[in-house]
């Protein structure tokens, strides 16, 4: 009987794998057969096969198993342990992203009449937004599909944990609805409205072009809707985000809403244990993420400074007033960190002070050494182009996703995401969120550290009985889900003293 059940499971997994591969092959075949690329049935067949195959494989993989996380060969599997299959998948993903961002013509994109893979998605694109597909529509469709089908796999794997189920359903909902369907439908029903009315990513630096000249002009000239989008975006930056981070930590966004986080949590789940926990990597992480933050701030300040000089009729204050306001705002934050939080933040305070100091120096330099046609001797358009290429494309796409099987699933979130950096600073300064530890119950199995995708050595905190309050923690809760002893809990509490070590010995109190 048991042998028959095992045979059915193996057969089901193999069938699911074959169906999924067949769907992928149909996608690839569209690159070489023009008539097939124009086939609506071909597109439907491909997407259905990929979906059914992946879900069937996942269901058979966890069928009949006891709920809970088991280290069944995770460090021996060729995919999840940087084996040959892992390197193959990593190279394939990297090549796809390079083609998508830099050579879209290899996927069949043509501004007048696309072919290949891009044309393959024309029926879906026309149905949703009324226009032929672009390489970005193909990317958005496959991205959303990956989150949905691997989200089902994630739920099956973590079915013993209610928090993980709800969190996964949340990211699936936001990706499908807010990131994919609603923007496409808005483009369909309002084809002539400016882009700001169709893009729901309304918070800087998530929306890194929020303050670019063309976007500001459209919002300021867009009547009541444009002003609503502008002020709601500012409210998200200065009010909504800090309040939500105070209440829930950065997890409200990074683990419940963000599309990058959604892909990392679902499709990237087999690779989460590959995130390095070395101290040297943690130091590199902090330097890189703060350098990106400095670059994003200075680029944004430069763009707004340029806009104020070029469009005085659309603004009620001058460049000088803007620069003074930015400097005063940042100096105030530095003062708060130094006088109230420097001891609690330890070395993170130093990184934050250096970051804010660099931004202040850059802001003053923009005012002192920029002209009408350049900023710091560089055109403002060039600055934003550098950001779009270096951060928006090469880092978040090519490296951030392509290197899942090599460096872990949160490469972008750890080392490059400016949104994560800002939320992390807010979380470290004022959030009520922390992961509490019961060191007396820890058996040092290492599951928590192994499965932390953000490279945090959770076990080290647990052994000391110390709360985990790290700016990089996204509150995914996997460390708690995989702990066999219930040592870790995601909790809220008073902001004061949340980083203090316990004042009692571990184990039983005498």
C-alpha cells in the first residue's frame, strides 16, 4: 500500500514536471515560428500547461507529508545547493533579463509590429489594455504568473503556519490586482490620460521617477486627479509609510505588498538558505544599501532642483528655499538620531549619520556648483538615466532575480533596494516591531539562520535571548515557522529598550 502511494506521488510529480516543461517549450517555440506566435490557442495552452504542471508537481511534492519544514536534502539538491541545475537556472534567468532590458528585439519586440515571444502575448495584451504587447507586458505577465503558481506551492509547503498562508495570499492579491490587472485596465479605459493616472506605484523611491520633470508636469497640470496623485504620493512618503512602519515594521510592505518581495518569497523560496550570514557580507550589505540610498536621494534632489528652475510657474517656492528646506529636514533627523537613538542603534547609527551627511553635502553642492543646463556639471537627465540603468535594471533585475540560485532570493532587497533602506531606517529608529526570542528553549539547531533570506544569523540572537531588531529584517516570519521549539515570535511592544539584552541568565531562573 505504502509502495503504491509513493509510486503515485512520483508519477504525479513527473507528470507535473513534464507539463510545466511543455508549457515553457511552447513559449520558446514562439520565438522561432511566426505563425505559432500569432496563435491565441498556443498562448492559452502554454500558460495553462505551466500553471497546471507547477501546481500538480507542488501538490504531489507535499502530498501526505506531515505539516512542517523539513531539511530534506536542501543542501544536497542540484537546484537549491548551487549545483549544476542551479547554475543553469541562474544563467538562464540572467540571460532573459539581459535580453528584456537591453536587447528586447531578441524577444521579438518591434515598436511597429512585434514578432516572436512579444507577439505571442498580443491576445492577452489587447484584451486587457487594447494595445499589442510590449516586452514589459510579457515580463509583467510572466512575473505575475510566477508569483501566483509558486504562491500556491509556498502555501502547500507552509500550510501549518497561518501567518505564512495569509501573507502569501496578500502578495498574490496585490501583484495580480494592483500591480498587473488594474494598471492595464486603466490604460484600456483611459488611453489618453497621462501615465500618472495609470501607475499605482505612487510612493518614492518605489516609484523612482515620481519627482522627474515629465511626471511632475503631468501631475501639476492634471487637474484635481493630478493633484490628488501628487499629494497622496507625498502623504505615502511622509505620513502613511512611517505610521505603518511604526506599527508593523517594514514587513507591512516588504513581505505583504511588494512585488519584488513576492517573487523572492514564492519563486525564490527554494534558494532562501543561500543568503550568506557572514559578518563580512553584513558589512558589505550595509555599505552598499546606504550608497544606493545616497545616490537615489541626490539624484532626486537634483531632478527637483532642475524642475524648479525650468518651471517657475508651476512652483510656489524657489530653488534656494527648496535646498534650505532639505538641509534643515535632514539636519533635524541627524539630531534626533544622535541625541536619542545613537546608543540603541549601535553601528547602524554611524551608517545613518554618514548617509545623511553625504546627502546634505550633495544637496549644498547642487546649489553651489550647478547651472541652468547641468547639475554638478552633469545633465539631470543623465543622472536619472544612470539610476534607471544601474539600479532599476542591472541591479534589481539582472542581478536581483538572475542570481537567486547563486546568492539567495533577496539579493536586491539586501544590497540595493532604496525603499528597503528607508523603511529599514524607520524600523530601526521607531518601530514597535521585533522578533522576540526565548533563549532558554533554543537547542541551536540552526534552522532559523539557515532559512533567513536576509542573511541574519538568527540563532546568535536566540542563544543570547536578545530581541531581533535589524533594519534588514523584512518580518517574513520564516525563522519562526521553521523553529521546532517555538523560540521565536513576531511581536509588537514598546519602542524603548527593545534592543537590550535580558537581565537574567538563560535557562531556568534561580
